[in-house]
C-alpha cells in the first residue's frame, strides 16, 4: 500500500484564507498540518499589520501647488468648417476661359442641330456623300488587311490548326490566358509605387 | 451627464468628476486632487522614503494626470491611471538614485539633523491613546522597516494590495504586469515580510 505525501496549501488557498473564504480541503488540511496552520496565522498577522499602516498627507498647500501647474482643459467646441482656399487669379482666368469655350461649343452644336432639323434635305445633301466616302474607305481597309493576312506564310498552318477543335481549344484558352497575363502586367507597370516602397 | 455644476462633488463617481474636469471646471480638478492626494502620496512616500521627494513626485503625478485629463479613457478606472503614473514616477526615481533598499531614518540625502528629522517616515496617525500609540509605533516601525527592505517590484505590489486594498487585476493594470506575476510577487513579498518581521522581533 502506498501513502501519498500531504499536499500543503497552495498560494491560492492561502489567499482564500486571507479573504476569509477557505476551501474545505484547506481547512481540514490546516487542522492536521501545524506548518500550514502557522503559515496561515503569520500571513494573516502580516496582512492585518499592513492594513493598519497609516496613510500620509502631503504638506499644507499641496492642492494649490498642483493647481498652479495645471492648465485647465478648454471645453470642446464644435469645430468650425475649414475655409475654402481662395483660387489664384491665374486659376480663375483659366476657369473663365474654359467656361466660355464650353458655352461656345454648346451653342454651336445646338445651332447646328437646329439648322439640320429645320433643313433636313440640305443637311442630308451634305452628309450622305461624306458618309458614303467614309464607309467605302473602311471597307477597302478591311479587305486589304484580310488579303494581307491570308498571304502570310504562317496563315495556312494556323488555319489547319484551328480547323481541329481538339487543337483549337487549348490554343484559344492559352492565348486568352496570355492576354490576361499581359493586361495584368501592363496594369502593374502603370500603377504608381507604394509610398513606403524601398523602406 | 448633466453639465450643471454639482453642489456636492463627493457624491459623484471618479468618471463623472473627470467629465466635469474635461469641461474645464477648476472645482473638478481640486476634487480629484482631494480624493487621491493621500493614497498617491502614501504610496510614493513608502516607495522613496523621503518626504520632500515624495511631495515633488506626487505633485508631478497630479500635474501630469490633470494636464492630460482630455486623453483619459473612461473604460479604465481613474485610480488605475493615476496609480500607474505615480508608481512609474517612484520607480524612475529609485532607478535614478539607486535607492532600492532604503532607510527608515530619513532621506539618505539629508545632511543636517533637522533635515533627517523632517524626512523621517512618521509612523502612527495620532489618534491612539499614549500606550497604544507607543505599541503601534513600534509595530508600524517594524513593518515599515521590513517593507523598506523589499525589492521595489515586491514593495509596490504589496502596498497596492494590502495597504491600499486594490484587487489583483487592478494591480496588474497599474504595473503593466501579467496577473500571475502580480500574484507571485505578492506571495513572495508576504513570505519575505514574514521572515523579516520574525527577525526584527527576535532582534527586539
């Protein structure tokens, strides 16, 4: 048969004694352990003696000496709105010119639409040949690009590759990924450096 | 909080008095000094053991706290804040002057008999009858002597806990120490005081 050594009071149990709330185990242990019982009595004596120590007052005039060095807080006021900074004469002049140009352009555009609405036949007479010329030029350009592309040496190989879906799909996906990567890289190039970069 | 000026400052909580102080009311500042001058001065005096120095440090503590009253955060106890600043002032002073173990017999910087008398820690508050006063002065003197021999970190812990009656959690907040460390320091301080007081009784 083994017998365990008696467990003496822990710090918490000693504290509980001082607070007047000892556990049952602590009380029954103290009843059989003179060392712990003496410890509890001595601790209580020390704590009582500490609690009975007097307080001290600073010398007369202490409050006045403190107040002489204290700056009373100012009551918090609602902050006034920040004044709008005055524009420089140069900035004001530039702004006036910009407004005048805008008004002029708006007036001219409105007048043009008003004239076209009032004289639709004349307006179409001016516009139709011009639009025809523009359309013709765009169509010719498209034809030239197509002819030029089909005459390239790699065009035949590309057309054969794209004709087979099993090869076309990975190629298109790869091209899309490459495009996305290029866009991301380009965006990063255009982004300004962080403020703390390099620190 | 009402912004009307209170007639009875003593009825207000610390937080309420601080709110009046933030509004710039002189009486609120004075009330805070009135409430805390005794415990703050006592703590510092027992730490540095020099009355004049303790007055200077207590004054410095109050001036620092009251001039920063606008930055006080009401979620913390005002007492924790002021004791933290008082303790820091005392510890800084002890570090500067290496007064870790101090004499009960007045300031180590006092050079004349009058200066020694003026700076000696006065034990007993003068309310007892003559015999009690003698006994209490003797016991009080022994305890003060024992406290003076503790390490500063044990000394401030034991003073805050058993002289001022602050809870462990508040002491941890004041001293910026983990709760477990505070408990350990207080336990060790009590052990040392027990031994020191036994030695002093035997010597007596």
